[in-house]
C-alpha cells in the first residue's frame, strides 16, 4: 500500500515511467470495475457453458473500460460553445466570446507538451478573452515554471486572466511571481477594468479574480471593491463561492475545481458523477437569482489519472445581452 500511495505523488518522472504507472492504475481500476461487471460476466460465462471463466471475463471488461478512461477519454478534449444570456450586459459587450479553462493540473501525468496542445486548441478558436480558473498544477512547486510557459502562449484580443486554485498553494506568492515573469496576468482579490468600443457603443467590463479560500485568503469584498461602473465577470475557483457574489452586481461567475466529477455514469454523467455524489455543483451553466454561473469540467485530472463519462473540456461562452434582444 505504501508503494501504491507513492504512485499518486506528482513529481518529475521520465515519460516511460509515467506510462508504466498509468498501466498500473489501469489494472487496479479494471480489477475494481470487474466486480461491477461480474453479473454480466457470469451471464456470458454461463451462456458459454464455463462458469469458471466469469472472473476473467469481468476483469477483461473492466480493463477495457479502464484503459479507455486512462488513455483515450482523458485525452479526448471536447470544445463546447454556449450562449449565455446576461442581465445588465451592455450592448457593446453583446457577442463577446470568453474561453473558459480550468484545472489543468500540469505535472507528470499531463506535462508541458499536453498543456501546449490545449493552448493551441484555444488559440485556434480566437476568443476575445480567456479566463483560467485555477488548479494549474497538481502538487509541489516543481512545475510552476512549466505551466507559466504554457499560459504565456495563450492569446486573446482583450487579454488572458488567471486565478490560482487550492492545488497551486504550495507557495502561492512564488507562483504568482513566476507567472508575472512570463507576462501572465494573475488576479488575487482584485479586478481589472476593460474599456470596449464596439458597434458605436461604449462599455466597461470588470474582470475580478477571487483569492484562494483553501488558504483562507479569499476576500469577496476586497475583490469587488474597486470596480468601475459596468458589467462584472468574476473568476472563483470554488463554485460554492458563487452564492457569496449574490446581490453584489456580478453578472457572470466562472468556476472549476470539481472536474465535473471526473468520473460519472456514461450518458448520465450530468446527474450521476462523483462531484454530485459529494454534494458539489459539477459542471455546466446555471442561473442564480439572475446571475449566471458556469462551472468547467476542467482539462486535467487529480487523484487517479482517469476520466470516465466526463470529458475534459474547453468552453467558449458567448455573452448575450437580454436588453439587446
């Protein structure tokens, strides 16, 4: 068990060793899923007239599903485009395209090369703005420089904005300095105001970034205190903090953290997934008292390097003004 626990640690490893560790996890997950598939395996074995083959058939089914989750679904990124009706959105911001990324978890399992592929996908979408809502690494400080290089390659017309998540707090100040050295804009209990002149109209967009609740440094009042008059987009790693923005003139909250559950029942994972089983908002768009909240399923993984039923995603949100309709 001690040796197995060591496999979860995220530290620099040769790619061949990482591949071997992924095979170990595939075997372990496959063995557990084999128990789930045992009734089906028993039925197949009886049909073949060899009941003793049921455990092997169950394991083979479990191994197939586990292999798909570790080596295929985990790497198969989905790009979603959503229209978000926003109350109070000025007409000059109508149609603004915001790419939402979260939970990259760049480290030994999803390394810098994988991160660069994600960035290339985003850049090809040509978003107006990019928001990254935390958990950029999995553990330790060793991959701070790698993820800083990755994020520095993101491109958007009006800028890229980043906040840190709970997994980024091994040395939060060091990480913010590293990101700043690569010209990555990090918001930490603060906001920036962007001025837009579009279609003959003028408006301000406030992009606010909440600090980290895990280290008890999140301060909603401070984050929203110095805003200009205009529409506010709030970045919050934890979806549960969206409720604290109610009544504070926030139009849209972007969050992550839950990975959409990371594992869910195929075809029914929106309702049945690990995050919902733990009482968390898993993923997708929801309206809270007129405020829109979008929770990303993220791109990377933590814990077991597997996704089942829950795709890694890049989401482009097209903001729509209710008044302009």
